[in-house]
């Protein structure tokens, strides 16, 4: 009996695998196809423990659950697939009453279950704080311009040794002005100009720009799903997001360079859930993967917050701006990072398909 045409099986929002008595995969649902980055047909017959890696000795408990025909629940384990960094997950395993020895294996990523509820009041408070920061940045820039001008006038009547001090004043005030301009940019609450966007065109523009500039020492690999439909978004803002993420990866790699992989795929089950119970499907996935040293563990959970940076002299506004833009697109961004493998994942909504007229369909 095949589950491929079963509507309930196809609609399950979490990855689900049907295992035979020998722990071979018989079927996987669409959510599992996205999670494992494969199709049900190509994975059928493979041993589950060769495709699903868990950082916990599970085989014995799994066998006992099969022998006693009882369900098994495993919480807070890291689950990897060989295609991506491990995700923190909960597992549910249950025997099928009408098929002796067969087991249903559900994987619930904590990233989806615990982190996708957005609090409207928090967002409102954040916007108020952003507006205050933008106003202060604008006001502080005016006196800084006067300080810069005064220092330059003073330097005209000084000897070389004293001019070093006025040059330092000018350089530092210009650095602060540049930081304030970033704050103003972060505070720009202009909504995106949403329209159908080919995300591969955006990625290609970002890749070419990076290779000609800050990413000249990097190797950038394209790993695209050519069948991906158009996203709904602002192409210029999405370009800014990708460029920021590529720049972060290049800066983390340093002068020696490294490899960045741009990966796109379609994930049926990915939905953004809100506190009011509503939600939106975000099936278009963009992953920017680098082999750098990874994020510092002490700031990994706050990396998208303003003024949090893992680099010396970093402003901590680049990733905060990225998060803001994706939020304005009603999308989602997350990161998984271990030394040698950092994945920034962007999830975007799909552009509505144009309706055919009666004349076109005839």
C-alpha cells in the first residue's frame, strides 16, 4: 500500500518517514523530501540510519518500541542528514497497528516549532526603538560635521607633528558619521516594493558583485533548483540581503579565502506561524553556506539583534538590517553554525501564479 496519494500524509507539516521491519525507508512525505533534500522514489529502500544521523544512541530504544508495539518519544536531539548542519529536533516514533513491524518516524525541528511565532508587541517596540535611533543619528551628525570642519581649519596652521592629532580627530569623526549613516539606513522603514522576482537573478547579481570586490579571494559555488518558481519580493532589497550575507562570509574567511555555496530548493511544509494563529507558506529556500570558522557561541542566539557583532570593530547592524528586510517581506531567516559549516537560510513566499483567461486556457 502506497501513501503517496494520501492527502493526510501529504499534508503533514513535519517530516515523516514510513519504515519497514528492516529499518528501510518505504515512503517519505513532501516535508521529509525537503528536509532530506531528496525524493521519495530515490530514497526508497535505503536504511534510515544511513540517511538520518542522530547524536544519541537510538537503535536499541527503537527496536524495543517495535517489539513492544509502543510509541517512542525523544526530545532535544540533533538530527543531521549529510546535506545540512544538524538541527535541534524532537522525534516521535510509533508502530502501525495494521502493518506489523512497520514504524512511523516523525521529525519535528525545534527551529520550526519554537522559533516561528512572532510577537506583534515586540515588533512594535522594536520599530519605536529604530525610529528613536534614526532621529538621534540625524541629530548627532550635525555637530560632528562642525567638529570635522574645525579640526581641518586648525590643521592649516600646525606643524606636521600636531597635524597628526587633528587628522586623528577628522578620521574618527568620519568613522562615527559612517556608523550613524548605517543606523539611519537601518531605521529606514520604507516598505519593500513587492513584485515577482527570480531569486536566481538576484543571487547571480550578488555573486558577480562579490567576486569583483570583497569576495575576490572566495570560491562561490551555485547549487540551484532550476525549477524554482518566482518569489514575491523587492529585488533591490533582496540583493542587499544577499550581499550582506556574502560579505559576512568573506570577512569571516579572511585573506586566505574559502568556499561559499549558494543553494536553493523548494520546501512544501515551511510555514510562518503568528501569535494570532494565522500563517503563510514560505516554500522558497535560499541557503548561503560557508566553510569559515563559524559564529562565536556566546552571540549565536542574538546575531540578528542590533549592535551584536562577532568581529572586532563591527557595528552589528548588517545582520540586523538583513533580518528587518526579510521580516518586511513576511519571510524568515535563520542560521545554523558550527566551525567549518555556517548556513544562513532565507525562506520566502511564492509569487501568486497568474490566472489564465478563458481564451488562453482553450
